[in-house]
């Protein structure tokens, strides 16, 4: 949990700084220097609690899936909406006066991409190291390419102590011929 909180703080800072750099083609005007830190702090104040209450710090990222990606998207959207409202009503940029609004959208997109990447990287790493350990495992065909076959494959791939290396599916349905499930035919 602590790793992802620290990572999110770092990613917020990088996202906002990169957003300013992208917006101003690599040369941020000096007038924005004092505000970048304030916006980063404000973003952290919104993102960490929203992510916490959306339970993004309380499940195993080894088994991350599309439902967690949807939760991440929802939480990021909520946090950046609060950030936008806070900037809008602030005394520094009342009603976004002299504030590049595109920075909010750019940093939103960058943060979502970075936060997704860091969370999915653990699953990708575990998947790739599992494939390297497969040389000593028994090659296995899974009978049935439906929901149960997909669940069996997912359990085999996620288990650290399995004895099987899935190489493909066998199914009597011509509709499922050539269809890939988690990279297997």
C-alpha cells in the first residue's frame, strides 16, 4: 500500500510537470514556476484520499484486471474534477484566468497512463517470469475454450506453484477455432 501511495505522489508530480512542459513546448514561462508546486500539492491532496476511498490501495495488484482499470479511471476522473474545481475557485487563477486549462487535461491523461502502467507492470512481470519457469513444467492442453477453460488458464498462469505449462485449448466449437485466450490458441 505504501509503495503505491508514494508512487502516486511521484507520478502526480511528474504528470503535472510534464503537462506544463508539453503545453509550453519545453519552456515553461517563469510566471508559472511558483504555481506548479502548489498545483502538485493540491493534486496530491485530492488524488490520495480519492484513491483510498475508491479502494485502489486495498487489493492485490498481482491479479489486476479490467475492473481495477475502470476503478482507476473513475478515481482519476473524480480527483482531477476536484482539482479543476479547486483551481477554478482559487485566488491564484480565479475562473482559470491566465491558467492553461490544457495542463489539467494533459496531466490527467499522463497520470492515468502512468498509474495504469505501474499497476499493470507487476502483473506483466509475474506473467513473464512465470513463462521463464515453464521449462520444467508439464505441457498441458486445456479441454474447453469457454468460461471454465479461461478460469483454469487464469489459475494456472497466476499460481506460483503449479506443475503445468498450458500450450493451447481443445474445443469442439468451430466458432472458437483460432481464438486467443490470454495469448493461447
